[in-house]
C-alpha cells in the first residue's frame, strides 16, 4: 500500500507549528466567539471585563494608525472577515510599551440616539474583548461610544450605513 | 314647603355659589373643544396690549382645549380688559360658564409692557387650569439639541417656539437632555472631556457638575421625581447596564445584569417607584419596567420591530417610538393594561417623544428627508404643529415639567 508521503510532511509541519507557538487558550469570559444566537443577533459575552481608568487629561492621542473594523446591522459581533485587522492592532500593542488604545464604537443613523450609544459601546467592548483574547492587557484598552453622532459617511443609503457601523482606534500616551 | 322658605334657601344657595369660585372640571372627549367667547375682553390700542392680545389668542388656541370666538355664544365667556398706562400692562380677567353661570376665574395682573408675552402666557395657563383642571403649557419651556452652530449644543425655547437661547457652548456633541423635577436643572451627555459623561446644568445660573464620568459609557441621566436619585447607563463593569445613583451620597445601585444585551433610555414613573427603559435582551430593543430597587424586569412591548425612547408622562402613560413598516412613529402605552395607541402617522420619522406637563401634548423629533425639526403632537386629535423652523437640525426635545 502506497502512503502519500506528502501527507506526513503536512502533518509534520502542523505538529511542528503547534509545538512552536503553543496552544492558544481562549479565555471563556471576554472571548469574542460567543455562540449564543439570540433572535438572530450573535451576542458577545463580555460580561465581567470591567474597564480601567481613563487616560489623564494630559494624555496625547494619535489617530489613523489602524483601519476601522466594520459591523453587520444591529450586531456587535466581530465578524471573521474583520479579525485580521485586530490581529495587527494586537501585535502593534504588544510590541510597544507605555501606549494605550481607545476603541471608539459607532452606529449608522437608524435607531434611537440613546440606544445607539449603548450599541456603539457594545461594539467597542467586543473589539476590546477580542484584543484581550489575543493577549493584550485589558487595562490598556478604553472604550468610547459615539453612537450615531459622528458618521464617517454623511450619506443615507446602505453604502453610507455600512461605512458608519464601525470601531475606530486611537492610541494614547 | 312654603314659598318664603324656598326663597330664603334659594338666596343662601346663590350666595354660597357666588362666594366660592366654581371648582373645575370640564372633561372633553378627544377632538371636541369648548367654545370660548371673548367678545367681552377689551384691549387698549398700544403695541404692548396688542402683543398681549395676539399672544393670548395663540396660547389659548395651542392649548387645544378651546375654539375662540367673538361672535357666537360660547360655553364659556372670557371678560375683562388689558390696559396700558405707558410702560406697564394692567390686566383684569374673568371667566364665566354660560350654562351654570358660575365664575371660574377672577384675577388681576400687572406686567411691564415689554414683557407682554410672558404675562399673556400666564393668563392663558390660568384660564386653561380654571376651566379644565389641567396644567397649562404656555409658560413652559423646552430643551433640545440644535446644530446651527456647527456643533451639537443644547438650546432652550418657549412652548411656542420663541426665545431660542443657546444653553451650552461645549463645542462638541451633546445628547439626550432631560429635565429635573422642578424645571431648573437639565441633565445631558456631553463629550466635553473627550469621553461621554453625564452632566447636570443649572439652567438659571449655568453652573454645571459631572454626575457620572466612569470609564466607558456614561449616559441615560434622568433625575427621579424627588430629585434625589439619577438613572444612569454605565458600561464601567464591562457592559452597558442600568444603574441608579444617589446624587448626594453617591451610592450606586446596579439594576440590570444582561451580559449579552444593552440597556438604554431610562425614564422614571411619576411616583418615582419604577423605571421604564430599553433592552435588546430578547434580540431586538423592547421596553421594560423595573423597580427602582432592582429585581425582575417586566416586559412591556412585544409587537413592532423596535420599541425605543420611552418617556413616562405625568399621566402614567408611556410615550415611545416604534419602528413600523420602515419608519418610526410615536405610540403611547398604558403600562397597566399594556394597551398601545399610535399617535403619529405619515411618511416621516417621529422619535424621541417628551410629554408636556398638561399630559395631553407630546414634543418629538420629526425627521423628513433626513432633516430634523421639533414637532408637537396632540393625544386628543389636533394635527402635529412644528415648534422650530430655524436653520440647522433640531431634535431630542425635553419638555420642562414646570
């Protein structure tokens, strides 16, 4: 019986890579992979990850380092297609000292302003939870919701709404 | 009984009737108005007196209770005069019921001529209260968010839309103004210090203090009817939840615990025992009520795609916005019976309702083609009336309780 030799090679590479990086344990609380599907809205169980103190009044802020992460309508789940962006944010934060991050959560214009403040905050918290899951210190990450108050796109169609359902990143020192 | 005794007892009854003013109360079913004849009310020809007259006419009409006439006989008659002695207005005013011949109001007023609208508002409110028993709204004010400065700031105006005054100059974003119980304090959310925090502003002297500036989101500030506690939506513990905070001692009580859901938009019941708020714990935003001390929430709404922005009125009814067929419309729900009535109906979006202290009118945001203005709705059938017609967007009105 001929065994495909290349399968052993692939297996060897896989085993080797696991051995090198180790198993990444995803914490249960704070993980972004909540798989409870409530009424069609995937919930992120971020309960219990309290926020630390905000940056002081003298802090300096830096925008534009990272691309925004986008969300589905009425969802605060970090979708698989957006996770790569957060991998970059995490590795940047892990490689620098004395820098923190504000995650700013936004919504499109539909829905009430007050509810959108809360939804925007849940988006920011979901991103924070995912970053914590990637090993970033929770105390470094602040959340800030703008609700629907600061759209990126002033249009009124699905194109604009998609562009507005987002989390943006601001570094602070 | 003998004629003499009858005559004497008649005199006694009449005397006591004249000695006391009639005690209210005229109730009207939706859509009907009391005809108020004011042919017996005269004014002098000065600008101040004319301004008084025009303002009084508009206020009485906007109250919704009356149809004014100078010719037809009315259910009620308003008699009196407005004289101007060159600097100050002297007003005398009496209201009589046609059928019962009772006097419902008898009062004199004095005001500087240049403040004619202010005294006209007072007279209108006194007439409304004397005849209907309900509070008048002519002397009241509204707060709202306006964008005409290029930023989102808080503004005040009178109930007829006049005297627009800019209250904040934060230079940033203001959200969700709500009045304190005495109409002297406004709570709102501002990004003044870069993050969303809840502030309390004294409208008289402009003094402000931060009520909540915890890490994360601070919003949902609303003062209880006794002025001692404030609701808050805070995310400091990891998720936006509903809290109540004592504004003097600072003791903070968490009311909700929904790790996978968001809470928003709290509003106090008139007796200060319960709070209505929005939660999406069922998958979509719906209204719930909860005791001010916490415990099991009671779900109020289940129909409609989204039910948001509740305001618990002095009459015990809750106004809110419901997303139906692609637009938001203002509805009113009785939390006891859970009966719902739709108030607004046209192609525009109607959101952010706020009850007037007369328990009859509701201010709200009307958005059409993405431009927003504040409108006044009537729960007794009068058509919507625009309050603001100024440059910029105007929205999130809050009607002062007094």
